[in-house]
C-alpha cells in the first residue's frame, strides 16, 4: 500500500484529540524502569509469609505475568488497523501501549525471579509450573478470546471486529481483571505495609493501564458514534466475557478454605462490577452523539 499524503505535512496533528492528550501523559508518566525498583524489603517480607500467603501471591503473579505477556504478544494488529485508517494521533499513543505492556511483563517476571521464586518440581528452571494457576475461565479469556479478537483484525478491519477487540482487551482484560488484581494486591499488602517494591511497581502499572483504559473507552465511544449499529455487538461481547472475568475471581477464592490475608470474595466481585458499570455507562452516553461531544466528554473525564 502506497502513501498519498502525510498528516504532518498537510493538516498537521490535532493535539486536542483525547489520544494525543494521553500521549502527552504517557511521555511524562510512562517512563519508568522495573530494574530501578528496590526489592530488598520485599525479600525479607517474603521469607516471613506462610505457605498459603505465598500461594495466593504466586497465583496473582501467575495471572498477571501471563496476562501482560499475552497482551504484549497480541496487541500489534490493533495498532496496524488504526495506522491503516490514517489515525496518526491514535497510532502515536498506541506506540506507548506495546512498550508499556512489555515493561509490565518485565516487572512481574523480575519479581518472580528475584523475590517470589516458584519451586520447580523438575528442577529445570525458575517459574516452571506457574500455569497450573490458570483456570478454565482464565484460559478462555487469555488463551483464546484475547488472541482470537486481536488477530481477527489481520483479516477483518471492520468496526465490528474493532469493537470486539477493544471490549476484550481494554474493557475486560484491563478494565475488569487487571484493576481487580491491583485492588487485591493493595488490599492485602498496603494495609499491612508489606512488599513496598511490589506495591511501587503496581502503582506505576496502574497508572499506565489507566491511560490504556481511557483510550479503550474513547475508541469504543468513537466506533459507536460513527457506527450506531455496533452498540448491540458491543453489548454481546461484554455480556459474553464478563461472566468469565467474574469466574476468574471466583476461581481464586475457591482455591482456599480460609482465604489468606483476610480477603473477602464479595468485596472483589463488587469492585469488578463497579469498574465495569462505570465504563459501560460512559459508553452508553456515546450513543447518538457527535465526535466533538465524545472528545469533550473524554477531556472532562481526564480533568475530573
């Protein structure tokens, strides 16, 4: 495919678009290095954990590190679709996604290697066997739904395919599961002043992911505004994936007769549903409105 013109030498860049404002934030806030985080106190805390407490942390780490690797592997087709549509401002911001998801993978794997070393029954390498924590609900999302939705964009760049991809990645993987996982880590570690290095890294990850989710809400709002018929498609994918995401939470709690750190399942299901509902309500407001109104609403949410 040849180029016929370039935005930067014709219309210029629209710096008022939500993705460009997010790009500015990413350049300021997204540059952090996992290697710089001090895990010395984390190692001391880890040595004092009970076996069931270590098991729960391994479980959460297994969900996160594989999830971050999955999106790193699967994200590129979304970037390619946006690029082919000539949406340079959106693509510029999306370049930060791949960098940040890879950095998140790096962070969790470093923590596993240096602090929470998982015993390998075969003795053939650190971390072997962590996939045993991946339940059927988790596998349906990360092993199947996520790559299927993202790689479908290789051959189908339709609005329907883009809606499916963004719902899966931004709304469910990031907006429900990742945010609920962060909430779990902070609930059990911050209240007890444990593992400051892990908490520091997760706070930085959460900041990165908040930009990703904001873009997902913008992308879906734009697609629904431009293609109102896609609203039903959006709802179908949300309703298909949300039970699996809630199932991942249920699987975690079902593993323990007495849940370590005093975690309560209902607290996290309610948190997940609250995060989902908040974004869904914003998407509903994009129905029948103009792109200018969507851009204005995105800016108000950023400022708020």
